[in-house]
């Protein structure tokens, strides 16, 4: 009976040794996998930091562009207001010329000499206006 007991004990010890060897192999493989995961996480962390820095740069550039666009939009608004003012002035001037033309027509029947003088003044004013307009452009 002692031989069977020793044989069973030897089989149990051998099984336990095989189990321990497989456990050690499993632990080493798990350690290797965990090291690879750690290295991957370090690379990912580095890449995320790089992307974060680039994103900050893009945000800063965007803020600058928005400020620049706002400034240019405000300048353009001023330019449009100025053009509108010039348009109003030209319209008023045209109305004045029309009124002057109507007055000249009315009075030309009455007095040819006065009409000729008024036409000369109107032409002078119109030339002055054109010169002024060309100088401002």
C-alpha cells in the first residue's frame, strides 16, 4: 500500500509542478502583454498631448481670425455708410440740378441773357463737382 501511496503522491507532485510551470508561463505572458499595453498607452498619451497642443494652436489662430474678421467687417460697415452718404449727396445734387434746370427753363423764356448766365454757372458748378469727385477717388 505504501507504493500506491507514493505513486499517487508522485503523480500529484508532478501534476502540481506542471500546473506551476503553466502558471509561471501564464504570468510571464501576462506581464509581457501588460508591458505592451503600457507602451501603447504611453504612445497614445504622447500623441494625444501633441494633438492637444495643435488644437490649442488652432483655437488661438481661430480667435485671431475672428478678431480680424470683426475688425474688417466694422471697417466695411464704415465704408458702406460712407458710400451711402456719397450716394445721398449725389442724389441731392441731381435734384438740385433738376430744379435749377426747371428754373432756367422757366426763366429762359423771359430773359435769354439771364438764362445763358445761369447755364454757365450750372456748368461751372458741375465741372467743380466732377473735379472734386475725381480728386476724392
